C-alpha cells in the first residue's frame, strides 16, 4: 500500500458518511476495526460498526461536509494522518468543527481510526 491508496481509502470513508452509503463503508473498514470518535465513543468490530453506521444514518441525521485538507502517510507503520473540516446535523442540531484522524491500515482496509476535535473558532491569548 502507498500514500495514494491510503488517500483513496480515507476519502471513500468520508464519502460513505456523506452519501449514507453502507456498501462503500464496508469496502474500506476491516471486520476487526476499531473507531475512537472525538466524542469519546468507541466502536469495535464488524457488528458494532454496522450498528453504528446504520443507526447514525437513520432519519434526518446527515453529514453535510467532511473535507480533508492535509494528509500524511507512513508506509513503515501503515498509518496516515488527515486534517479535516466536518459539519453534520445530528438529532436535529447542527454541529461543525475542525478535526484530525490517525488511521491505521491492514490489508488495504482501515483497522483503526482515532478522531480528534479542534475548536473551529480560534483565538490568540498572547496578542494585543
């Protein structure tokens, strides 16, 4: 696997959420994958991943934007980092934040994904 393949896999993962496409989701997630969301939720294994994706995408919940803008790849560790901008509607409320993920791959699938949130509004406490 190389950087281009890693970018493709992560892009498909983001697209699967924006398009509510479970088939696309399963094409990039390893059956033994673990996802640690920036909310604190941990989802592990095929059954939990299926339930998470299906239940989250029910009703009006929708990912409005998930755009990556910085990507790095470590071939030796089969891992990548990606910075992104995210916006969704969940349970009738709109959320938006900047974030990043550390992604680990096995057999060209995502086997571990750890998300981190950064506040979208920035401030400079030491500037006058």
